[in-house]
């Protein structure tokens, strides 16, 4: 038993699986290895073949699973019809001397089994054209499934634009970690990054700013233009890329605040009529959509119509955070709206706006999601709350009343924060399931999400440094049972995992750069 425990400790997998049983011997991948696949798993089989080929030089044959009796040294991918212990994303990975068998209820589960197989191979599997290395895996059985169904990462491209290839690389790294939700913050005061054909000025004007007032420029405009947006064809390509990696993309169009870039393009949707420019400053802005104007709702709904045609996700994030209400207080049209609708405050006016959008999305078969500032006793029941800060008691109350919640406590999973403020251990120890929430309401907590706001992240090198290794810790929290989490174990496994990232040229924060509090 002690020998098996020591051997298991040498196996380095992130996220830590639910159950591992070690056996004697190893399975070797070689030129004769064949992938046998259920007909429903051909995409997974091709993914595995392409994953193994660059480093090994092997171009493994893919055959139908019915040919198993004729073959030895095989990797078998199969769908099983029923297993009471597995969740939809779970899998069973069994490795013997002659066969690797990955079975699951769904193609997603098989895909995650492949990601685990990947980590059982030497880190060099992430490289290309490695000579004279034997590609072996220990014989074992792993039974595994996620703790939470929502395991996400948010990337803000409104403040700085990184482009299609970096987003694809991000999705690839997310899949490796069994993360399944990519929340894409596409609009804000500092930039509009998604093509809306009905409103071309959103990208002709809204996607460009003259520069940035930055710390590096000592609070002055740096004079470095920032621009870029995704065409609808770009978006479809990225969505397909994500889907192939079993990741859903949740787009975020932030309204009714954080809209300076939109109002620079279409000032008629403001309370004052403008003029405006795409903001070079960060922080909270006073400009908002004019909720008193009916054409503002047409504007938002037309944007959502185009997003719905592009994004297959059930959920669309509409932000709703940090909405300054001083414009509404002075706007005759907004005040008239409040009187007409019997609203007592500008906070109620935001709820009115949010409910109209939620109802519209519902009519199109979608659900609204917003930051916890949208919470109100009159908020539409279908709206999902994304918690990040403050009014936590209200969030718990809403969960008890049946509202679905995503957890993103800013002091733990905001990856734009410096490492000395949010060290790796704090991120790892964060538990998205509130201790205060009674067991019968815990299913309302869908999961967690790490966030990267890009105000001070102008390039890919800095992007990597902010994200990693903390996103790796978030992935383990989202997947691994709480009782199996152990930071000391995680640190040891992380050392091996980071060697894998080296082969992908990821500029992660090094051990000496991560200051522990």
C-alpha cells in the first residue's frame, strides 16, 4: 500500500483526478500503436492523433472500434451508455500493458480523458520532433469527473486587443486544464471589439483610441494607438475552434454603463447627445445609455440579434456593473420613464432596463447574465448573477431564492491583480462554494471563473505572466473534489506542468516572482 502511494505521488496530473489506482507495468506508444474509435468520437481520435504526432513523429492509424479483436497496442476511445458514478464530463481511463481505454458518457468526457493521457506522457510530448525518447505511460485506472459544471476564464479585449491567434492559444491552454467556459469581454469605454453590421460605426470609430493614460507614461497620454476588432467571420472561426475543444464562449456586451466607445460611435443613444471619444482613461465613466429612449432598446436588441446568430451559447453576459446614475438623474427622458413605469429610484431604472433585455433574450431562447450589481428584488428570475465584489449577503439571499450564481471573488481570482496582492496560494485555497450557504441551495452555485482585466496588460508577454500559474490553480478548484485538494501536492505537480508550458513558450510568473503573504 505504501509503495503504491509513493508511485501515485510521482504521477503528476492537474487537475488532480477523483480516484487513481496504480498497477504494475507501462504502456508504450510506438509506430504500431492504433487508435480505435467509436464512430461518434472521430473528432476526438483526430485530436489525439494530431496531439501525439509532432513530438513522437508517429502518424497513428485510426480504425473503427469493431476491429479491436484483431489489434494489439491500441488506444481505444468509446462511449458507454450508463455509469452511475460518472457525470456528463467524467471519464474512465484504464491503461494496461497492451491497451489504453478511455470511456465516457459523452464525447466531452473522452476529450478530458485524452487531456489526462497527455499528462501521463513525458512533458516533451508538448514539443516537436523529439529523438530517442520512449513514450510510455504507467498502467493504472483513473475515474474522474468535475466538481463544478462551470469552470471558466474571462479575457477582457476591450482595453487591449490581442487578436485571433492569441485567443486560440488561450482556448488550447484552457482545454488542457479542462476549463469549459470562455467569457469574452468585448466592449467597454476603451474599445468596441465585435463587428455589428447594422451599426458599422461601432468598429469604424469605437474600435480605435488615440492612446492610453497609463502609469508607465506617468499619468499622461502615451500616444500609442490601440485598435482592433473581430469580424463576424473571425468570431465564427473562433467559436468553432472552441467547440472542438469542448469550450463554450459567453460573449459580454457591457450595458448600460461602460459604453463610452459605443456612444463615441452613436452619441444619439446617450442622455446628453455628446460628443464623445473612445476613452483613453481607465476607471468608471459617467456616460451611460439613455434608458428613457425607446430607440436605445432597439439599439441593444439589434446588437443582441446579431450576437445570437453568431454565438450558440444559451447565455449572453450584459455586464451591468459600475453604472453611474448622475446622467439619469438629470435626464428628462429618463425621469419621465421612471414616472411612467412607477419607479422610485435610478437603481430601479437599471432593473427596468435589465429586465427588458432579459425578457427579450428569453423570447429568443437565451438567458441574461450580469455582474452582481444587477441584483434587485424585482430582477427577472432567469437572470444569472456573476459575483465579483460587495453585497455578498444579497448574493446568498438570491441563491436561496433560486437564482443561479457564478463565483469570481476579486481578491482571489482576479488575475490582473499583482502576484504579491493575490498570491498563488490564496487563489488555490479559494472555494467558490460559500460556507454560509445551506446544502439544499448549493446546486445554485454553478462554479467559478478566473478573470483577466487588461487595463495594464498591453501585450502577450504580460498576459501570460498575469494568468499563469494562477489559472492552473483555478482549474484544479473547478474540477477536483475539495477533500482531495492539497496545496503542497499542487506545488509539486505544478513544477512538472510548467515544464509543459515551457514548450509552448508561455511566459508564466516564476517561483521567485510570486510573493507569498
